């Protein structure tokens, strides 16, 4: 299990059991440079994230995000190429 926090001091991942998830920093979060989505990360409204080869726009803040981008909830909007 991995706990990921990003509220005050940037992105941090703490290994609490099995594998440590990699969070890629340095992405702009726009259509052309989406942030790779990781389970449990803080997702910011109107930023773009990639998951499963698809780009999604966050329609709302999700702090932390435990809903997969392809789950069909209204907070995630798939972006056409």
C-alpha cells in the first residue's frame, strides 16, 4: 500500500507495504502535457491527466482522488484528441 500526499510540501510517496508508486513531476497539466494519474494523488480542477492512453480533464478537485479516470463519474471528462 502506498500513501501519497501533495498538499503542503510537494509530492511525496510513502511506502507502507508492497510497491512504491512512481509519481512523475514536471508535467504542466495541460492538454499537451497531461499529468500521469496515480491512485490517491491530489487532482486539481481544470488540470489534465493521462490514464490508460487517454487524456482526461478534472471537472472538480479530488483531494485525494480514489476514482479512476475511466470510472464514468462526472468529475472526469475524457478529452478528444
